[in-house]
C-alpha cells in the first residue's frame, strides 16, 4: 500500500519557487553589469570572455542590468527574510540546520553513498546531512550576497560595511565568488533532484510524497 504524506509546507514551497526565477534574474542582470568591467580570471583563463557575452547577447546592456539588479534585489531580500523567519517560527529549521555533532562525517558518508562507494546511508530525518549543510550554506551565502552587495551598491554611504568586507575590491570579489557558488549549488541541486526522482520533485510542487509501507522515516 502507498499513501500520500505531507513533506513540504505550502509557504516553504512558495518561497522556494519564487526564489528560483528571482535568483536567475539576479545572476543574469549581475552578469550584464559584470560585462562592463570583467576583470576576474583563474590564472590565464578569463572567467567570462567577450565571446561568451556576445553569444548570449549580453554586451552593452549595463544600464538594463543595473536596473534589473536593483529592483529584483529587493524581492530576493524580502523573500529570503520571509523564508528564514518562517522556518524559525514553524520549527522547520530543525530539519534544515545541521545540529548533529557528526554532521560533516555523515555528509561525507552521504557523498560516498552517492558515488556507490558505501552501502548504508547515515540515519536522517527529513534531509540528510549533506542536504542540511547545503541548504543552510545557501542561506548563509544569501546573507553574504546581501552584505557584500550593499557594500558595493553604496560604498560611500555604507563605507563601514565595505570596510567590514575588507574594502570595496574585496567585497566585489566575495560578491562574485558567491554568485559562482550559486551556479555550483544549482547544478548539484538539480542533478540530485533528477537522481532522487519524480516523487521527490513532485513533493516540492504539490507538498505530498507517495510513501509505500515500510518506507516511512
Ligand atoms: C530547477 C530548479 C530547482 C529545482 C527543480 C529544485 C528542486 C527542489 C526539491 C525537489 C527540493 C526538495 C528536496 C527533498 O525533499 O529532498 C528542494 C529543496 C530546496 N531547494 Fe531547490 N530546486 C531548484 C532550485 C533551487 C534554488 C535556485 C535554490 C536556492 C538557491 C534552491 C534551494 C533549496 C532549498 C534551500 C531547499 C530546502 C527547502 C526547505 O525544506 O526549506 N533550490 N529543491
């Protein structure tokens, strides 16, 4: 026998799916801005060469990028604050924050399990330790983007914030690295969702997962 079990609360699903297009627009508009002064590289490799901007039609769109970035940042912030507040008040944070002392060891075991190098999964509740670290990490990254973003948005008025980030240049580097981090998170997250399968994905859409007898956690 199989039954539907509530996994994700309605509000959480809203915050999650609203965040997705906003974050996409923030990264897109951020790159439109970055085009105007694309200085970062890894050794000899230019991170975003001109041909890449040209390929996606992203050249000469600085003003548009700034306009989009500075509008959608408010939605990103409000949605993020509401999400964190809701997880705190609803108690959902207990499933999300890696509170176990063995969280990092468990996450490593999850990683080995995913690579088929380990048979058993560590015991878990709603999320495994790797998910807990990733989901908590992404919220901390969001706070980091907010702080460094404000520091480079108003470096004169918020000079103290820029100083806190190690100066304007350093705030800009951190802001950029965090953006690359979102792209990395996104690729791994979506790959994991595909591996976890339809039931898991549908759970984040309708809230319920189909659970067979004996599968309950
Ligand atoms: C196509 C894009 C995405 C898909 C298909 C997707 C899918 C999912 C699914 C299915 C879950 C539930 C996992 C489970 O029950 O084990 C989940 C949870 C989560 N996802 Fe995504 N996601 C996407 C984009 C994002 C993005 C862009 C972020 C943030 C940068 C994000 C952050 C999270 C977080 C924090 C959770 C935990 C939510 C909670 O329970 O409070 N996701 N996602």
